[in-house]
C-alpha cells in the first residue's frame, strides 16, 4: 500500500474540525516516515528479496517500532498530542491520530506476514501483494474514491483550486505507477530510503496546496 495510505487523510479532511489536508497526508504516511528514517540510522531494517511477494520485493523483517500495532499506536498518540499542543483542537487531534493508526490496518491487507501486535510473533499480513488483480484496483479505488469524496464535500476558495487538484491527481498517479512498475531496487540503500521520504513529503506539500485552495461546503 502506497498512495492508498492517503485515502483516510482525504476522508478525514471533510470533518469540520479536522487538521489541514497536508497535515493529514503526513499522518497517513507517518509510520513510513518513521520507518525509513529509523532504517537510515540502522534502528529498523529491511532488505530487498526479489519474489518475496509478487508485487513488492521489500523483506520487512525488522520494524517493531513502526509497524507493530503497539508502535503505530504510540506514533498515533504522539502525533495527536502534537496537534493538540499546537491547536488545542481535541477533535482534530483525535482525527489526526486515527489517520496515523489507519496505516497499520491498511498495511495488514497487503503485506506478507511481517506485521506484529507488539514487535514479536505472531506475524500478521493478509498478503494481497501476492494478488495484483486485487491489490492494484483496491489501491486505486481507495485513493481516488477518497479524493472524489473530498472534492464533492469541498468547494473552491481560490482560482488555483482546479490546478491544485489536477497536480495532486497527477502526482499520486505518477508515484503509484513508479511504485508498481519501476525496476526493482538493487538493495536497501540510503538513496532508496531518502527517495521514499522525499516522495511522502512531496505528496504532503501538494496536499497542503490543495487544502489551501478549498473549503468545506458544510463546515
């Protein structure tokens, strides 16, 4: 799951007390921001194992701090507290934390059994990455269905609104096409990890631009 992690962010953004869309995009991928950041310094680890799943060669064998349910919950609580400290918006903090936690449950659908409850077995994952005919339409439907819902529930507040939405659609499409069809990486290199972090940040930046050009219809 890649751009599908932004689907809860776009749904959540239709709540009148939700944080901004850019903030929610960060929330949707916060667990992976953490994972690749920790992997860069050797705290969590993965390797490239061609064929480990049909769609994804990442062997995610060591990620207890981000991809356990407990670890994801701690990231969610921390992000929610950060929102509350800056905004005093209790409902917005809960929404932001819930979007962070959604990451684990979406990963549960597609990952091979490499997720945990608290960093140790049992290993969990329904393995839809082994079934591209299911996983690929699912990701597209989740992402662009959520974007359509956000579009319907909001209205343009800037002449740049349509441009912003178009850029977001093109960016999400390009990121997912690259994720699916680019050549497999040769190894778990720092360049690969940094590229992932840049992609997440770019998506959040464009989402922030979209959020600034639209307002909710029934706020």
